[in-house]
C-alpha cells in the first residue's frame, strides 16, 4: 500500500473534462483556438471518445423523397445543421452494381410517375365517357326533332288533304240529288231537303258542309235539337264555322221564345254575343251580320242595326245575288242559240235579266246604237258593282272594241 504521508505517491485521477458548448470538432482546442493540452495519463479510449462526440440526430423532412437513387445527396440536407459530422462512408459508398440476375432496385420516382400516368389515363377515359354521353344525347335530340318535324309535316299534309277533299269520291248521281235538295230547301220543302241531306251525309261523310246543311234544314223543319247537334258537329269539322255559329245563335233565340224556356239568363244578349263571335270567325261572311242587324232591330237598337247593315252591303258580292245569276243564265242560253232563235224574255225596262238579254241580241244583230241605249238605261237603275260584273260576261265582252259600247267597259 502506498504511504499516505507522501502525497506524491498518492493515486492521482485525471481531472474532469469541462462541458463543451461549442462544436464537437473544437473539443481538442483551447480557449484561443489552439490545441488543447492532453490530459496526462489519457491516451484515448472508450470513455474519452464518448465524452467528445455527440450522438447523431435525424430530423424528418417531408420534402425529402424515400430512399432511392441520389439519396446520398438528399439526406444530409435533412439532418440537424448543428451536426456537421457525417458517418464515414455516407457519400463515399459506391452504388451496388446491378447484374442481370439481380431484381431492380425500389425506385419511388418510378412509382409516382406510374401513378400520375394512371391518373391521367383515367381522366382521359372519363372524358371519353362524357363525350359519348353528350353524343348520344345530341343524337337523341336530333332524332326526336326530326321525327317531330316529319310527323308535323305529315299532319299538315293530311289536314290540307282533308280540307281540300282531294281524295273524296262521290257517286255519279250525287250532285243531281244534292241540287234537288237545295231546290226543295229554297222552295220551303224543308222536310224533304233534310231527308236527302242526311242520306248524302251518311254516304259521303267527308264532303264538306253537309253537317251544316243538315242543321239548316232541321232548323227550318222545327227540329231544334238536331239542328244544334249538327251545328256543333260542323264547327268541330271546321266547316262553315261562321255560319254554324250564327245558326247556333238563331237556335238559342228560338229556344228563348218557347213556352218551356227557362229565363236563367238573358238569352237575347247571349244570341247577340254568339252572332258577334260568328262575325269574328269569318269577317267576310255577310250572313251573321244580317242576322245580327235583325236581332238589333227587334230590340229597338235601330242605329246599331243600320251601322251593321251598311257594313254588310260591302260584303255582299254581286255573284251571290239572284238577279246576277238569272241574268248570267239567260246570257249563256242566248250565246249558244242560233240567230233565228234569239228572243227577249221579258220587259227590258223592268227586270235586269231581260234588259241584258235585249242588249245582247242588239249586239248580235249589229245594232250597237240600240244596245248602247238599253245599257245606258239599265246602268241608271242597277248597282254599279253588279253592272260591272254583268258587262264582263264573256258573251257581252266580245263587243268591247265597238266604239258605241266602249264607254261601258272602261
């Protein structure tokens, strides 16, 4: 045992190492940056080495990609900036060579590129699917519009065919029986006319205005119920709508005058409104205007009735008048007759038809001064429009170039 009295022989321990607050690289340097004196008896070893080195710390950086190619350059940037020392061989270790039998190394960049490419391909598929849907919808809309247009055109064509009666075929005796029925109706034989009209309508329901004729004959025969039914049918067929509405107004007035009529409303006012509706349905038709003027006169509204009658006069065409038809029939008969059979049928100073027949016979025989005298007398007592219509008949217009007659044609 050493002697305790001799201090130089005592066991001496190395002095404690002060804490290093600076860079571990400077642990062996003094305060002035010089080399730190070595501790006597200290030759290195495990404890001194551990005391001079700080442990390496790794900091997570989300910007650093996973391990792969070039990781030796990316990882040091993510480490603690205070730890400058790096493990030996960190960058100096060469990459392991890949041989033909070695599987490829795991590369995150390739995986991410594959995922991005797959996403882009899926987007392209979605765009293609959306384009197909748009194309199908556009095709469906175009097909629907085309089908609707074709159907509408077919409907219009069918409606025009129905209104013009281009496909209607009647029996040879149809018009003969129809004309006889009109003659009976004009002569007051309404029952006989009604029977013929109903039979003709049953045989040829596509002929226009037959329902109205049945309603008119039924009205004059006293069958008000049948008249109202046929008038409504005529309106549904779009045939003589204005005349059918006017007939409904007359039926309404007939019902209001009956002993069993119930006065729930002013039927006369209703008839007036219906007649005005008939006028709007065909503003060129004089019939509802004539009936309206008669209804207004019946209720003492003479001023309104006169106004309607004056307006009616401009709507009545000369071709619709009986004198015009009678004069035209007589002129057509004389035109086809030889000179020896020409004769005046009546007094030319009283009736319109005999006056024009006498003037035509004078022209036919070359007595143009006599013809001019007859025409001048007839013009003073005839409506100007009616006179112009008759002067333009083909039998008389053949002599329009004669100097004595030129004033009557221009």
